[in-house]
C-alpha cells in the first residue's frame, strides 16, 4: 500500500505469509564388539531432510509490499548415508 507521497505503508491487517516449513533428520546406530571383543564395530544410517515434499519448489523468504516475491531460498537436498566405524 502506498501513501500520497508514494511511500510504502505496511498493511498489518493483511500480512503476507510464506508456506509452512517442517524439517527433520533421522539416524539409527547399532554397535557390537567383534573379533573376540577386540574391535568395536558401529554401523550408522543417517537420513537428512526427510520431510522434503517437493524439492523442486523454491521457498519464498521475502515479499515486496505489492505481494511479489523478492527473495527465495533453494531447499536442501534429501540425502542418505550409511557409515561403518571400527575402533581398535
């Protein structure tokens, strides 16, 4: 909204809201002693960004007074890792 001088006046009665955001990671770990209990073995599975419903959509983070999007955030990729660790 603009006043008579052309200055932008925020419309607090009608805020511009972005989409909801839900982020979650998960990891599962299992460990066991092997080779006559001389070595600790740990296997771990990690999943990042589990709730990424549509990763191709940019996420708006700033809007202009006219409602146009002026800044976006590119969503992080969904990734999976499986690691093994041996301790002697």
